């Protein structure tokens, strides 16, 4: 069935480190892929999305490229800051089915 | 800017209790959703609706009822609450059900069932 698998649990980095959070999807159709970010005490909010193969989504220095061949949408940032500490969710939606969210990855950036 | 509000923000009840969680959106969105968020499970869809009077079942509906009374208001009902329903609940809305649709989330309701 449709699902999203992402780097699970907690990731701890130092400021200016490179970030990669892996996301792979399984879909019966051609999904739109999303990255959401959730700051403490808030609901998730959209970081960016991509809807076509090879399309790059980006926002606030984060980016991910839709790869239909490897069914992936990995989140990357070249230099993380303490303010990036949050939980990150990868999600997919095909338009006629539910949204599917990954289990979330908690990022802690140590100053 | 999308606005989704939830009430109450925190709720404590006892096993067997009756709980109603409320959600209101002021964006004229058609779709509304209820999720629960648990460590190790992420966000899981309970129920959703694409308009007043409509209700669709999500992935984890057991033990929950929902009702969409107006375009703005979506309620989640726990008629016999159990400790397994202790969780952080989020409501969300979106403009349409299409694949591009962005979901706008409320601030969450933390429910504790003793």
C-alpha cells in the first residue's frame, strides 16, 4: 500500500553541519511529495512540495529533488542553524487518497 | 494566511469519559482532517471531510466519531475514552483534495485519558 519511510528518530548535528534526512515513498499513483516542519508547540507547516519527476523543491535553505526512479525525496541543507531544530515530516498525496506522512525526524542542532 | 483553531488546547478525562474536540477554520477550505500524533508513529489520519455533512474514514478510525456541521467546523468525538487514546490531536484544512493541496494545521489539542 501507499506509504512513506523516512529517517526515523532523532538526529543531532552541530551548527554549520550538512543535513540529510532520507525519504522514500511507495505509491500506486503519481504522488505530490511534501516536506513539513513542526516547531515545538506548533502544528506542522509546509516547507515545500514537488509534483514532477526531477522537480526540486526548496525553502529556507532546505531542498529536495523528486526522484521517481529511486522513489525518493531526500531533504538536504548545506549548513544547519540552531533555529532549524524541529521535527521534519515527509508526506505524499495522490489526490484521490489520503495524505501519508512519514513518522517524523527530530532534528536538534547544537550551537 | 490560513487560520485553524482548536479547542480545548489541553484536556484530561477518565477512562469511559465522553470528550469532544473542536476545530474551526476560517479559510473557506472544503477539506478538513483530524490526525493523532504519537511518538514512533508520526501523524496518523483519523477522519476527514470534504464538506458540511460529509465524513470519510481515515487510517485509524476505531473509537472515534466525527461530525462536520458547517464548512468551518469539524468535531472529533470520543464517546468512551480509553488510555490508548492519550495523544496529541491535530486538525487541518486544505483548499481542495487535489495532489497539490497544502494542509494548514491547527496548534493541537493534548488529550490525556487516565
